[in-house]
């Protein structure tokens, strides 16, 4: 049974790194020491009108300093509240949650789209193999330079302002990228396209999915996705994204 | 100081239970709290066969609460008995199995299957607003409530708790119907039917359109119904609906509940049940009350 | 951009009204906002004779909401007509007079008295949970709703809005009953019956024991009922219940409301109605919608 | 029509002056310039789970600096929230509300009990006449020295730890105090006793009442008290404490 903790984390620093996108470093007691790339944490609001935790992917892990980095977009009042927290303020978090990415020693494509980009950063740092990183943005770039330290980076922008004019698969094709394994996180249409692409090329493919969550730990069955086979736990064709996921083999899940 | 309460002949070590559907079968929250310290664990609803539940999104946050439309996804009674029940029996807590169904036969099938099992109570969910057949349809009509209670009592080997819906004009009629059917206890409130619309997409926030509202937002409605129902019948009442603090739990007991269940608050704080048990104990100490049972229905006394 | 809406033949300059009982007769909030900018002012309920209302405490805060048990204190129709109505007619806004009574005759007396008065709508309160006779008792039984509506329509000279209670099993039955009785519109939801107990004193927080729950906490219930009711009848629906932001108002219109009323939120922010009018306007602009009426019932479209 | 304003006030400073009792100075835009002794302001919580304003009496008015002082007791989560506000933080307030104390040039008794003491401080500063100040506490004293600057102060404590052992009327009697007018604020039993005392001595008596409020401006009819005569506004035997009050002639009201 994986270790999970509820803690009062402390904001080490926070900055807006792109329009409406924030990077926050959190000092934890234990969570960072147990966290893996692709896992997430639940963050709780101070305001009493908002009860549910906000699940946010871990972007970087500093195990030595027991610190975690998250990079998130303001998507509502909860994340807006988080974005106003200054250095030294506390925030209640639970984690690490979910399974995280597998680490395989195969030639890899790491593909991130939009706010699905951050969780790939820790993975890129961890993977000790040949890796190509494809990042898709609507317009404004973020985290690009940090990924560049980890491998070759290919960019696609929807407005064509940088790199390939189009989506991440356009960038894969334009640059003739090949791999034995794909790790990806991003919007559902992108993940669907990657699932089809990986199937057609017979590439192993791992996708990090997203869904509205309540408990974040597997109890409430809110955040399920359809699975190809009957799931061991649920005994139906549903998998819990917060527990069996958020990272799944592409063939396992239907979404 | 006595924290024990008695429901239909079964003694709970304290009056704090979990609310069905928010706590799985205890395994997940068992990573955060000591299940031995709970008065009882109430399981997620279990049916005769596995249920897939509703499409996603199944959940939406609301002001001081949340809507859910999980749709009673469950692994079915066989897996429950083989896997989840043995997990729970490791702990020194009472086990309440929540039972759901689409037809009366569905309920009876589960109840019979549990007859020889190490289960302390059956809680019969006739009040889920998120399934097409069964659920709420059974719980809004007094005659139906009475007859399904009677059928279940004929085959049940454990005390039967009927779980009531707040989506009714008069909760006392429903409570009396459960009593007339032979229920050993009633629990209330299940969720209130609600809806959320995403104004940006101009679309329903939940795939199921409507969902069940829970959380502190509904607590005053729950307290009122527990108060009314507990005065309308002789049965013990298990009070739930928006309990998030020891104060909320005490309020519910003062209104007339013999025990309480904590649901949505677990999502906000996985340790909340432990804090509520401790908080009730502290309250009794501060107030010089030696027995938690003295709180039951003690409002205005 | 058009912000005008039409309810039963009367044009409101925008869909934002006030909710009865939270806004007096407009005088007090008129010190903070320009009443000319409201779609309509809905007055506090007025009866045939002055009512003293309930004992205090009449109010209790709850999580994301509040309970009230004012008990329809009002100065009676004579003072209302002589003093409050002339105050309101100074403003370029529509006037909705909320009418309450303990008997059918009470209602009819007020309605007749208003026949020749500069009043745009009558809103008939058959859903107040805080009075012993009348109020809610009239609003929970479809036959009673139909018959009182019919009696009122016989003597009313202004369009009649029936204000419905959410404390019912099936809101569509009540809405249909109002329609069958000849109502020109319906408004919902009135408050949900709730209770709060002070755990320190172990006593009811309200002198009346129960009170009506309102505020953002109940908004999802209101949206659901407006959605159901607006699809069950051909009448225009005025949506209310926990509206505190322009988003909440838009959500209510998408659910099926032709206009909205803002109540408890005034207590949190005396300027909130103005902010909601402006917020709806901004939303229409951002979304490229030229007519606010396009929002009505547009969920899922 | 009295001027009322909704403002974002700024905390100038705040301190705990007795156990659970806080003194807060607020910088206002306009409210302080219009406020009078005995009026109150409504303070709104930041936390979204608490919707209703907290009505708190004005303790001191600094019209020149447009500042207000309130002294309040932590009575729940709302006032607890206020007590944590530090210098420079904002808080939404509405005011000035209510009628305030009349100012008569008569030999006066100012009588305050517990958290009813603070509103008498500004009155004591304003009254330009002979005045005797009687303050009743359970145990720990507060504001005593500030009142001493305004006139002769007599203290009663319930535990007898200071001054008269008993209540404010015991102190009045013990010290043989006499007056032509009484101004008082405090718990209901104290106000009842003063009403009876003033009636028996035929002294003019003004009492500041309290009740649970919702709107705070006279619209909702939550905070009424029974009145001897039919009230002009309500047309029944009820007066609105937030509007016709909180200060009433003792004979006018029944409570």
C-alpha cells in the first residue's frame, strides 16, 4: 500500500510563468520524499465555500529538500485562491496520489499539451534514455527552457507563432520523430489522437488522464474512465483515474 | 465517560459512522485513519450484480456542497462478500452494508446473500436520486416504503435500517411507513436532487444532468428532518447530511439522532471522522455530561 | 444588445428582480443602489391587516446560507398602499406586490384592494414555511394550489405569479396545478424548511424552531426545480434561490427562468443586484449573444 | 435620509486588549466622517461560508483621520476571522448604521456591561456635561483607563476582583450615584434592571439593544424588539433595532 500523507505544506515561492499559469514550490514534510513523476497531489482551499480538493499534477520533485513543484492554470475560484498565496503561507495537501508514469529504458517520446505539459518535466528528468520532447501550446510558451535541459524539444503552437503550426502530432510528423514508447499528458482530443497514432505504429503508449474528482483517493468512484477489460477493483469496465491511474496504457482505456 | 450507543440491540463504541458512498468499503480511508476508532463503517451501496454507474462527469462542486451522480457503481454482492467484507472484519468496528437495487427482487437477493455473513446492519437505500429505476422511486411513496420494508424484513437476518430521501413533502409520513413495515431504524437524509449548469459551455455540469446535493450546505435541512422524523416514530434515527464538525454531529444528536454518519466531509478532510469522535468527547467533558446518549433529542430540554 | 424580458405581457427592462422579504419595499436598499436600474422590485409580503410576525431570534446563519423565521411581519395593505406604493411608483421599475394570508379570504382581500393600484404583478405567497396557518399549507397540495389560484385570478386585475415551495416531492405537479388554476407565471423557489440548534445552549437557534433556508447553499436545488418546472408548464418562470452572482443568474435562465430574483445575496452585498445586471450584460457581450431572452432554457442547446 | 456607505476599509492596527477581546482601528473613506456615538457598522467576512454581516458598535471615531475603532469579543468564527486581520488588510464594511445615542446636557450616568462597554467610550468623549461612568465586568477589565480620561469611573466585577463585588446597579448604589439621564449598553438582564431602576427613580434612560441581524439596514425585519406603542414604520408593536435603534428610550421598548 502506497504511503499517503495529509500535511500543511508551506509555499516556498510562486510566480506566474505565462498568462494565467502559475508555478508553485511547496515545502512538504513527507510527500516529496515519496512522490514519483506522474503522480498528483490534492490541494484544499482555505475558503469554506469550496470543499473539494483540487488535484494537480506534480511538475518537479526535490526529494532532498522535501519540496514539490506544481504548475497549474487558473481554471476557477479554487486555483485563483491558490495563485494568491505568497511565500510562507500554508496550504493543506494530500499526497502523493495516483500511480505515476512507468520508467522504461526505451527510446521515448514525451508529449505534452497545454497544462498537460508540467507533469512530463519530472519524468524527463528521471528517464535515463534517449528522449524526444514534444510540447504543444495554444500560443504563449512556458517551461520550454527547462525541458531543453532534459533533451531535444519540439514545439507546436496552434496559432503558428512558434515551431510547428499545428498540434503535437503535426510536430511529430514534421520532424520525423520515432520512438519505442510514448508518455503523454494533455487534452482529451490530443490523447485520443495519440492513442490512435500509437496503435497504428504499434508503439507502447502511456497516457495520463483527467476527470472531475471528489475524494482523490479511490473511495468515491467519481473519476472513472471506461476500461477495455473488466477492472480488478471495480469489477466493472471502469477504472478509477485517481487510483489505478492517472497513467494508463492507451489500450487499457476508452475515453 | 460513556461514548457507546445502542442501535436496535447492537452496541457501537461511539456514535460516529461513515455515510454510504463516500467511504468505499473503508480500504482507502484506512490509509489515513484507524478504522477501529469508528462506531461503524457503512459501505458503498452493493447490488445483486455489478453496476457500471453513470457516465462522467459524475461530480460537481457547489457552494458549500457538492453534487454527485455516481449512479451506484458497485462490484456486486459476490465480490463484496469475497473481498470487501473480509477486509472490514479485520477491524473492531461495526459493519453496515448499504444495499441497492432496481427492483424489490434485487434488494431481496442481496439481503438473502448477506444472511450468513458477518454484517451488523443492513442499510436499505431507497433514496438514491441518481439511478433510473429503483432508488428514489421507492422512497417517495409511503405505501411503497412500507411494503419494501416488510419484504426485506421477512428475509433479513440483521437489523434493517431504511435510508430515507429528503426529496419529499412530509418526511414524517415516510418515517412512519418504514416503521409500519417493521424497520429497526431509519437513517436520513440521503442527498437532495440538484443541478448545476456550466454557463460557459451552456451545458449540464453532470452527465446525468441532475445529481444529489450533499455537504454542509444541506445540514439545516437534515437537522430539521431528523428532528421531525425522530419525533414521529419510536425507531432509532441515524442522522446525516452535511456533518463536518463535532458541533454538527452534536447538533444532529440533540435534534434526535442516536448516531450520526459523516459523508462529504471526508472528501474535504480524510481525518474528519477521527476529529469528530474526539470533538464529541471533548464537548461531553466540557459540558459535564457523562453519557453521550444524554444528547439524543435533548434540544430545548 | 437587448436586456428586456417579457413576463405575462409586461416588459421588464432587464431580468433582475428582488426576492420578496429581503428588500422591504425598496426604501432601504434605495440608499445604496439606483432602483431605476432593476427589472422589478418585489415587495415584502403584505396582508389584509398588520402582522406582528414571530418572536426573535428570527434569523440564524448557516453554512453558505441562512435561516429566517420572520413570520411575514407587515404593516398591512392600507399602510402599504398609502405609503410604500407611492414610494415605489417614483421609480422607473416594475412593481411586484407579494401577497400573503392565513385564509383564502385574506388573499382575496389584498388582491381586491390592489385592483386599482399602480401595481404590475401580484406574487401570491403560498409557500412561507414560517407561519402557522396559510403559507406553506396552501402550497404543498396540488388541488389547493389550483383552487387558490383560480379564486385569486377571478378578482385579480394584474397578472398573477404563484410563488411555489420547494418542500414538495414533485415540483412539476405543483407547477401544473398553478397553471391549471390560471396563473400567469410561477416563481420558485421559496425557502427550504430547516433548523439550527445551538449546541452550547442545547436550544433552538430560532424562536420559531424551524426557519426557511436560503442563500447560495440552496442554489443547486433551485436550478433543478426551475429546470423541471419550466419544462412542465407553458408559463414563464421567475427563478430564485441562492442567486449571488451574474453566473448564478445566467445559470437559472439557462435552466428555464425568464427572469430571476435576488434575495439573501442583498444581505451579503447591498449592491449585488447592480453587479448582477452588469454581469449579465458583460456575459452577453463576451458570448456574442444579442438578446438576453436567448438564454432562457438554453442549456444543452 | 442618513448617509450610508459600503467601503473597503483598511486595518490600521489591531490588538487583543483582554482575553478574547480585540480592539481594531479601521481607516474608512467616508464612514467615520458621518458616524456618531452609539451607531454601528456591519463587517463582512472574507470566508464565503459566512454570508451575513457582523454588526459591531463603534467605540471611537476619529473624524479627522477618517478612522473608526471597534472593540469586540470573539463570539464565533466570523469575529475569529476578523481578529486574525493584520495591519494593511482590507475588510468590507457598511455604515454608519442605526441611530446612535442622543446628546443631552444633563448630569449623566453612562453604564456599560461587558462587551456593551465599548460604545460608551465615544459617547463619554462627546458629552460635554457632568458624567459618571459605571463599568461592569465578569472578571478581567478593559478600556478602564481610557474611560478614566473622560470622567469619574466606577467598576463592578462579578467575581469581586475589582471595585464593587456585583453588578453595575450594585456599584451605582454602593457609590450613591445620582443622575438626570442614563445611557446604557450591555447584556439584556442588565438593561432590564436599569429600565426598572430608571422608572422607579423617574430618570430619563436610553438603552442600546442587540438582536440577531441579517441586512443591518432595516429591510429584512429580523432584528426587531417589542415596542410599547405601535411603531410608525412597521405599523405593529415592533421596532427595528438596526434602524429605529439600536438606542431606545427605555419606556419605548419591551425586551
